[in-house]
C-alpha cells in the first residue's frame, strides 16, 4: 500500500465526516453549531451542541456510526477509513517521523497498535467454531491467533500465535511492556525474529518497522477475503455491525450524562469524538 493511497483514504474520510456533521446540524435545526445525538429506548433525546467550534472540523476524529434499519454496513468504507486511514496511516506517519534506533524509539507503541489491528481484523475474519458465542477474553485470543496463524505465517514459524498473544499483545496492552523472552528493535530488518542477548537474558527480537511492513502485506491478503462478495464479506459485515452496536450500548449512559450536563467545550485540535446517532 503506497503513501498516496493512505493519504487519499484519510482525506476522503475527513471530508465525508465533515459533510455528515453539517447534515446532522441542519437536521437538528441548528446549522451554526456541531451536533451529536443518539437514539435511546424512548427515542432521540435531542442533539448535543458544542459551541465555539471552528468552522473547519477536520481535526475531530469520529468512530463509524452503528447501522440502523435505513442502511447496511459499508465494509469497504470502514476498511478505507479505519484500517487504511487511521491504523495504517497513523503507523506510517509514526514510523517515518520517529526514526531513532536507540532507547525510547516508539517500538512498543508501533507493535501494540499493530496488535490491536490484528485482533480486530481477526474478529472480522475468524472462522473458528463458536466464536460469536465466546466471552470477550476467549474471543479476543481466538481472533488474534486466527489472524496470526492465517496471515502472518512467517511469524508463526518463529513465535507461536498463543505466545504472541500472551507475551507481546497482553504485555503491551495491560502493562506497556513485552514479557520476558521478547525484545523490540527499530530499523534493523535483518535481525527481525532472530535470537539475541540483552545482558544475560536470551530474547527473540521483533523489528517494529519490519513487523509493520509485514502487517500491511498481510492486510492486503485479508482484505480480499473481507471483500469477496460472499461468505467472508457477510461474516465481516455482521461482526462489525455487532461491535458498533456494542459500542453504542456501552456509551449510552455516558452520552446521556453529557447531554444532561449541558457541557460545552472548545476544540483542542486533538479531540476524538464518538458519532453515535
């Protein structure tokens, strides 16, 4: 995936997000402010108006809204905006801007972010029996290991998927540290997945930049399955729909409390907002 494609995906998404916000404002009868709303059990409680916002809202990053009876999941748009845009686009910016190869080189951040992408893409693709009925911990592991074994076979040969989930994913996600036996490096592709010593400890090295390159290649293969117009696409759409609905339900009380509080704020140019109609 080249940089032009990443930049275009991000630009198109920001443009669509801005247009959607403007339409929402008009529907609420208040085109001069940004408007966010969601529907509760008794119907829509009304918009959240954020005053003193600049006209240019391109800095506000939105989640994909959950589907309703009026439209279906646009899986292609999700992949372009959130995987190719936010995930791969952000990682591409990070790896190019942070190029130091000594301590504090963002290797943990890069690898942790890739692991998040692996886990969710794995959920959309996972064909394991009973995956939809598993509790969140078992589902997370199954999704991660499915993607690792299916689309990152080169890594499976050196680092088994279960170990990658436990030692790399869990260590970084819960403690921001890889567990013992794993070491991270930057910009040394020839050392990726090689054994070395850190002091007296033997470690398997993961080069964050190589891992990112391999993840991008794996995504291109996975994308074909998710947009196959058949079983893979239907599965991915249904899983994405369920996740968005879960996000909406989990955020319901929080959004209601914001609405009732009458809180207004100025844009910080780094805000991430949830768009929950």
